[in-house]
């Protein structure tokens, strides 16, 4: 069965200020060792808590791949693999235990694994790119996010992307800020496609 998340394209690209950004569907044989490395980076561990050994993390990702409520991607900047992305159907995700999810709500988790791209302005571009990708390729009227309250990168760019805080939710592993990004508000803020291609 083709689910909402798995019907998303397996490849997407934009250019912003002459820099090429790409989403490429995750391939465990090609991409696992990169993600294994990223999960052990000091700036990734506190948020993801997946600094497991190779076999344990490998089994985790095998389960992630066959879980059809989500689709996994590698993020590339200028042809270099720098991060990992999950796009999921919120109604079928555990997040739906914490808010009243609509049928077409989509959410995402992002990891910029290469430390030399963190804090360079890429996060804002990638957030906008994810939103265009989802809104252009699904019936979602709302995109959701639930970063740990200690993750400041979301807070710094939320208004620029039309992400609105809905308050704090107490999840088992973290206190998270629940964000909603409504299609109409996003396109009002970004009435002109902001990328080069």
C-alpha cells in the first residue's frame, strides 16, 4: 500500500544563493555508515539519543525503513551528504498521543550531522525546503514539529518559516515545544518561491 509519506518523491532539489540543496531517499547500504558517525557527534547526541553501537543502530534503521508511516532522506549540500531527515504522517505517529492530529498532518525530524555546516544559515534554508517539499507533494494543511525545549535553532527561525508555538508538551523522553506550520500562513509568508530553481 502506498502511504501518504511513501508517496512523496524520492528526490528533491533547490538552489539558494547559488548553493545546491538536495533530499535523496535513504539507502541503508549507501548511507548507514554516515548516519552512524553522525549519531555519535557531540552536537547530535543530546537531541537524538541514538549513539548506539553499529549492530543496535543498524537494527533500529531496518525497522525505520519498513515503518510505512514515514520516509527517510539524506540531506546534501553542494553534493556532499551532511544530514538526515525523517518525514512522517503525524496521525500515525506517537506524536498524535500528545495533540489532536488531522488526517493529513505531516511532521519531520532533521539532523545536520557534519559539524562544519551547523550555524552557517543552512538550517533556515532546509526548513523552508522541507515545507515546500511537503506542501507541494501532499494534501497536508499543517506541518508539525516537536523539538526539545532546549533546542534553540528552531526558536531562532520559527517565525521566518511560519512555525507557530502551540506550547510545551511532556513526552516520555523530553519536554518539547509543539509547533504548527499552516499551509495558508506559510504561503502567505512565502508568496514568491524563494529559491533559484
